[in-house]
């Protein structure tokens, strides 16, 4: 009898024609040619790259990814345009694909300056689009290594179209997968919007440059003479514009830190950052903490020393280290769990909040919230910075961004009032009123509308103007005010502070709080999106 399945089996067993040996040898040669060479570009271009202290795209990926983990995509891709370009090298100036970092999947692209100056044409862009789509659909971090002359001039509007596709995908992926942008060469014109849209932007000194219009255009338009470095070098963006999150002396340490940062991040917004084993933080007393912070509210100290005592191994990854230094933003672990630490920094402008510090902290809080990273806020803040410069530059708007960011954060939130917390800045630094889950204060805390001196000057202005001995009267009133309103238990008596703790127990209390809040779930009312005051 006829049996159809037997028929299928028999057919499959019949000998088939295979690719011929010449075909396979061409394939092998071609793959070797592309992969084993460090670039598809010419040797002179590679030498020049090395002379400049830069490495090729493949050399960079070699360091970034776990050994042997790279799976290249679109290796054979090249420009379809035969007329505009002198030649059509494979890869089209970008190496793209996927690999692992400490065993965890990431998607990557690395622009190859040795081919058309790493400029972005249609094929180049579509390779980047492809890996971005895969990163999003697999829920994996996306890392871009940028080294490019920008839009490929010969490909005109198709190059611009390619950039638009990158920006749109970055925005769609924002808050879904972490995006890291590493600048290791030029990144000019509209191309600079890609790092600007990323969560973290790394730059390497001397070789990395980022600006919308280069020095020549600046000079032509305004007559201002400025060098590449002065206009858009790593230090400028790391300390003045705030565009660069992290700045390095060389590529190697930069890539090392990219790997380290990835180890602190979840792969996507449904995931949690990789936990390490608990290390006994609960019950871990740190007597040094009491000595680190002077009781006198105006005496400076370095909040980073406090952070180091609270987090595991004293190890934290500070972001925007050189920009808006009056606030600290760092990722670290407490009892093995990754947390985002925000802290006022009394060594810089007395830890006052200004518009840049507000913006820096707001963006960090939003990142942590989007990626399920609990927030620990260390408060020692005299207030917002007064003055026309700040007011006219929009401190109200920027301060509101920080307020907004905290108010909408649904991750576990712990506030520690280390010393003073005055006025609006007290509210903004994750106070009970805007939704902190656990507020802890040291026994010397001063929480008030303003410092005692300022308060007395407002409340008793007339009396002091008429007093015979105004100074001694003022001192008496200040003491009375402090006694009445600024005593450390005032906020705790009213439930605004959950516990007043021994400074030495801060690490332990925060670790206990994090464990308590680990399963926190909070949903905001459904909406398309909020309207953060940008
Ligand atoms: C095509 C480019 C290119 C580009 C560089 N090359 N940029 N090819 N399109 N945009 C080529 C060069 O012709 C050269 O080719 C090789 O890359 C290396 O460039 P050099 O100039 O020799 O290198 P260097 O001296 O290091 O200078 C690098 C540079 C400079 C500063 C980036 O090349 C430059 O200014 N390029 C143009 C930058 C620019 O204006 N881009 C457009 C920006 S507007 P050969 O064959 O000689 O080796 C933009 C809009 C995006 O990007 C909008 C998105 C919304």
C-alpha cells in the first residue's frame, strides 16, 4: 500500500547536490579576508588610526565582548550605490552584531573610521537599525562605538534618513533596554544626537569630539576661533555641557568601564540588575560614619566618603563625576543588590541644588526608575541656589524636573537625612511628601523651612531693627527657634521620618530597608505619558 510518510523519508535519503569545493573555498576566503583582517579598510588608514591612539572597530569589539562570543551580522553588506562611491567595501564601515559581556547578551555596532571615515550611508545605517531592532526584541542592552565623519556626503538624503531611523529606534527603546554610546573619534553634526539620546555616553580624551557644527563653521558664522578640543572635546562635555557621562584617558580603560557598567545594569525594563550574594550588610556597623560628617551644618565634608561606607566594598560607579559636582549620582551594590545613590555634595557649593545638579539627578532618578534600580538618597542640602543667573536660566523648570522624576518613581526609595534639609530642597530630595518609602535621619538632623538665622531674620525683622543689642537678641531668638522647630525628632514625631538612627547603623538600616521593599509594586494611573517640564 502507498505510505506517504515513507515516500518522504525515501526522497530525503536520495543523494543531493552540495555546494562545490570552489564555492566553499571562495566563501572561506572571503570570510577570512573580512574577519581575520582587523578591518576591511586599507593598511594606511589602519596605521593612521593606530598612530592617533585609536583602534579599529574589530579591535575594540575584541576587548568589549567575552572572548569568542561575537556573532557578526551583515558582514557582506555593502553599498548598493555604484555611481557615487569610488569603491564598495564590505561592512560599509560598520561592524555590527551581538556578543556577551560576563556571559550576558548585548548587541553592538562599531563604526570603522578606516572605511569612508566611518561615515554613515544607507547600508551602514540599515545594519545599525537591524542590531537595534534585535536588541529591543530580545531585551538586551545596545552599545554603539562611534567613530565617524557623520552623514556620508556622497549618499545625500539617504544618509540623513538613516540617522533618523537610528534616533527613532533609540527613542522607542528608551526605558526598555539600556543604551550605551561610546565616542572614540569624531561624532559631528546630527550624529551627536545619538549619544545624546543614550542613557550613558562615554568619551575618550583627545580623540573623541562631539559638536553640531565644527570649528570651521563656528569661525565662518561668528568669527570665533576655537579648536576641536575646546569646542567639543571629552573634558568640555564631561565637565561643562554634561553631554558626556564618563570621560577617559584612553580607549582601553573606557571599554573596561563599559563592561563594568553593563555588569551593574539589568538587560531590560522587565529584568532586575544582576544580584551578587548578600554580604552581611544588615548588622554591619560603620562607626567611621559619625566622624565623617561634622555636626556644624556649614562645615564641608566629602559625601563620597559617606557613600563608600554605606555601599559594598566601598565601591561605587560615579556618573557625571566632573559635571554638576554639587550632587553625586552613582550606581553601587548594597548587600549584593544594585542601587542608585543620589547625594548632595557639601564640598561643592555647600551642596546647594542648582539647575545643572537638578537636571543631572533628575535624569539619573528616571533611569533608575525605568530599570528597576532602587534609589537611596543621601540628603544634606541648604536649599536651591539663589540669584538672577539661576532664575533667568530656569532653575524653577530644572528643579521641577527633579521633583517630577522622584514623584513618578515607583522603585523602592530610601531617604537618609545625614545632616540638614531645608525648604523646597528638602521636599525635592525624596521626602515623605513626594513618596519616599522609608525615611531615616541621623540624630543631628535639621529639617526646617530654612536655617535658624534666616528664619529669625524674617520672623523678627522689626523687633531686631529696634533692639538695643540686636546681636545678643538675635542669638537668643536663633537658639529658641532651633530648640522649638529644628530639633531632630520634630519630623519623626510627625511621621515624616520613620526612624532616627545611629549614623554607624546607616549601612545596616538601608540594607534592611531594601530587603523590606524588595517586592514593592506600584502602578501609576494609565496615561499616554506625563509631561515632564523639560
Ligand atoms: C564621506 C567622509 C566623511 C563624510 C570623512 N570622510 N567624513 N566621507 N562622508 N562625512 C572620509 C574622508 O574623505 C577621508 O577619505 C576619510 O574619510 C578620512 O577623513 P579625513 O578627513 O582624512 O580624516 P580626519 O583628518 O581625521 O578628519 C576627520 C573629520 C573630517 C573631522 C571627521 O573628515 C570631516 O570634517 N569630515 C566631514 C564631517 C562632516 O561635515 N560631516 C557631515 C556632518 S552633518 P579618504 O578617501 O581621503 O581616506 C551630519 C548630518 C547628520 O552628519 C544629520 C543627522 C540628522
